[in-house]
C-alpha cells in the first residue's frame, strides 16, 4: 500500500459513465466506470460506503488480483489479468500506475517510454472494459 498526499490529474481527467451494478449492491454507493479500453470500476460515497463497496467486490472476486486507488472521494478498482505487461512495461503494474505515477527501476526504459506504451501496458495488464 502507498499513501501519499500528492495529487495527480490522470484519473480525474479520464471520461466516465454511470454504471448500474446490480451485482454489487451497496446502499448509497454510486457506481461508475471510466471510458477506457480496460475495466476500471469506480465507487463514490462516504469512506464507510467505499469500504463496503470494496468488501463487496472482494467477496465477488472478479479476478485473482486487482489494484485499488482511493482518490478524491472515489475508490477505483482495476481487475488485473496479468501482473507484468511486458514488453510495454517491464515491472509489476500496481495501483501507482493506475493512478498515473509510473514507477521505473532503470532510467533507460523510463526515458524511452511513450504514452502509447503506457496505455498498452494498462490494456495488457487489465481485463476487458465492461460493455456500455
């Protein structure tokens, strides 16, 4: 787990749509998903409601692994299909990358990385987007 007071615009800048999540009923939670080419679920509500939503998703076990980012009153969940989306990103893709902070161990791949590489890494690591 990483805790930081830093603010990044990445998640907030992604377009989103409301989501009817009858499969995850949590009173008071407003579900949504980001309009991206991989699954990125959002839950909005009080801290208690977000905790209940995350517990509900954990109970459903969408995938064996998933990343969670809590940011600006929303919990974002990215169910993961694979851990390391090589050749696009040679490290385990975690919540930091979903949040917009890409963590590299070596300078050369960091300098060589493009936005297209990072998007391909998210798509490769994630699961398919939910239907509209």
